[in-house]
């Protein structure tokens, strides 16, 4: 029971950290308001950022293609219905004109979705590229032995971790 209460308290604190952060409060201000350490706020924000990345990745990989398909299917159904109305005998001219206007708009939406498919494609390419890069990095890290020795660095000098350089793929829409 107490672990469940702790989990609820943790979730509540993180939601408050996110809320206060979105309202423009600094980390020290958030720590003071919630009466927690600055490290706790920093850690909560880091975890929230990771959750946001995971949610975005899931949205791009799972939900966006499904919604894209739903939209195209719905528009095709609208087109089918409107063409039925236009071609139906004894349909008055006003109704035919309204149906053709809907057909026109529907074709514009279909064209927009199909020509902007590059956005969906680029998003998927970007996420898959990042996933592949992480996989390669984790594989290379697991193959290197860890001797537990650290080089001493001069002040201001950064350690070379041997990580792969970021080689961003150029996407057609320059969004990703």
C-alpha cells in the first residue's frame, strides 16, 4: 500500500514540476515552491523529457500512420458518396453543385495528404535513424572492455568518449 502511495506522490510531484516549468518558473523556484531539492527537480525534468521523447516516438511510429490511413479512407468514402449523388438520376442541380464542391474539396485534401506524405515519411525515417544509431552505439559500448581506469584531464578538457558523430540525414521537408 505504501509503495502505491509513494507512486501517487511521485506522479503528483512530477505533474506539478511540469506544470510550474510550463508556466516559466525556474528550477530553483520550482524546488522552493514544492519544497524539494534542486536535484530532485532536475531529475524530474530529465525523466519528463525522456517520457516526452518516448511519447513522440510512439506517436510518430504508431499513431500518425494510422491517422493518415484513416483520413484517406474517410475522404475516399466522402468522394464515393458525393459521386453517387452527382450521378444519381433526378438529383436537383443545387444538390449536384453542392456535391461537386465537396468532391473538389475532398480531392484537394487527398492531394494535400498524399503530397505531404513526405512529412510522415521523413518523421519515420528520422525516428528509425535515431533508433538505429542508438542500437549501434549500445552494441559498440557492450563490446569495449571496461578496465575501470579513468584518464586524468586537465581543467576545462573534455573526455573523448569515442561516440559516433551525429550525421543527420537530410529530409525533404527540413523539419527533422
